[in-house]
C-alpha cells in the first residue's frame, strides 16, 4: 500500500510512470485569455470554476497535448475567504475549490485514453497576495499577522489535502515569512508539496530574503519534495538554481519562470519582454540541476511543446 506521507518525487515518477525530468504546464490564464475568457476579476481564472468550467478543462488539455506530464490546478487565486467575499457560502466555496482538482482530473482522464501514462495533478496554493489581487505577491508586504496568514492557508490546504491531487504546488511565494507559515501547515498534511518562490533578481526573493536561506530552511522538511522558483524573469533562473543547489542537495529543484515581461498591477497588463531565449535556456537549467521545468505567466503551449522536444532529445 502506497502512503502519501512518505512520498518522494522519485516515488511519484516511478509509480505514476511519468517521464523524468518532469515537464509541467505553462500559464493557465494565458491560454484561457487566448480562448476568449475575460479574467478581469478578483478571482482571476478561478471565477471560471463556476461560470465556464469547460474552458478550464480545455486549457488543461491544451497543455497535456503540448507534452506536459503534470498540470497545476486553477486554484491559485481561489480561496474560501475570496469566494465568501463575493457572495458564496462556505459550502459553495469549498465545493468550488475541490472542483479545481476535479476539472484537472477530467482533462487527464480523457487525455490518458490516448497515451500509455497518466499525468500528475499539482494543487495550486497561491500566496496571500493572490487573494488580495493587488499585485502584492510581487512584494509580500501584506501587513497582516502570522496568525492570519496561517488561518488563511490552513483551511484551503486541509480541504485540498482530501482531494485527488497528487501533491501541492505552493507557488509564487514572495516572502520568507509566508514560507515559514506554509512550512508549519505542510508538516501536518498527508500530501507532499513543492514550494517555489517569486524572485526579484538572481539572488533574492521579492521581499529581499536570500534564496539560499530559504533553500536551507526547507532542506530537511519532511513534506517538501522540491524547492524552486516561478513567476520570475527567466534571466535569473540559472543563478537561482546554483544558489538553491548549494543549500539543498537532497531536494529536487523546480523552475517555471514567466516570460520576462513586467506586470502592472494597477492596469493588470504586461509590458516589455525579456530578450532571454526561454526555451533554449532549459538545457542549461537542466544541466545545472533542475528536475521539474515549465512556465508561468505569459508562457504558453508553444513553449511547453518546444521544451518537450528538448526533453525527448535529451
């Protein structure tokens, strides 16, 4: 009998017959917007859990067809307080959170009929800043107590711990303080997790904490299977991988940067763009020790498909 409380990433790869290194998906909202969905809402893509669940299934399927072996649920900006604030009951909020996993299951079950493997589901746990929907995941200065952060994350994690997701993706974490709160909650869960930070440069989280300090803190965590970076300019990824590797030799490394463009929280728009070659850089990231790769905001199926070709050649 397999028990999730002792899972390692290697166990998952072996038992689920999943290709390694593990290719995850890209930005869910990027595909949804290209499908014509209006995400100008505090719940962002999570609003579609009720209004257009078929669009979420279609977006997941697009990434599976592009080669992703793991998809991240549409729960990044979904939270019980967030749903309640716009008029849902607690029961309805919980149902919608669990629906994020169910929609991923639908996509995977349909896709698995065509292939000889079953992709994984990572239940997205976004930062408190995602709930605020004001861009504060890019700095982490929430002006709330640790106790409030703990209660906010606890309800959602406990609920998704009972779901059919394979593990948690605690992602776009901008501050060491929030990471430590998540650490305490994850020690109580049955599922394992990866934790990925949003960083402002090649050395530090958005709050200024050095990434190697965070890697050291989680290096012996019983439920963390991978440590890494997401929603960060791709030009910083190589440096960040090296620093994580120096402090956490046993944990796997997960990286899924954004496109390198700049997000403007007031207008909810992106501008600029990195001259960095995202796809060709994946080979360097793998050589430096990345075990799980993919993309975040503004990285779409085309890039994931190209990364898949790189992994096939490797």
